[in-house]
């Protein structure tokens, strides 16, 4: 049979005390949970409203950034296409000029 001194040294008594304390606190709080939930409801609603507003603003900002990126990509593509046309025109002119010099 364990001695009381052994129980105190290895922390068993502390564990039992913490368990009993937690059980007592839980027994006191369980009946009060609906009241606590009702009291916290306005704060939770406020937090949700703020979160929704932030989410909507973030979506707007992301849509604007996406539109800017799409515009920039379209400009770059157009410039690249113009560059290709200019190179082809230069190459066609060089070929035509090269053939006339030979003939």
C-alpha cells in the first residue's frame, strides 16, 4: 500500500486536486453557459460583421488588381505581336531586296 508521503512526492495528490477543481468549476459553469453565450452573442456578431466587411473589401481589391494585371498582360501581348509583325516585315523586305540584287 502506498504511503501518503509517496503520493505527495510523485504528484498524484496534485493531479487529483486539479481534477476535482476542474470538475467543480465545470459543474458551476455548465448551468451558466447559455447566459454566457447570450452575453457573447453581440460581440460575436460584431466580429463576424467586421470579418465580412474585410472579406468584401479584399475581394474588391483583388478584382481591381486582377483587372490591372489583365490590362498589363494585354498590352505586353500587343507589343510582342507588333514586334513579330515588324520583324516579319523586315525579313520580307530583306528577302525581296536580296533577290533583286542577285537578279
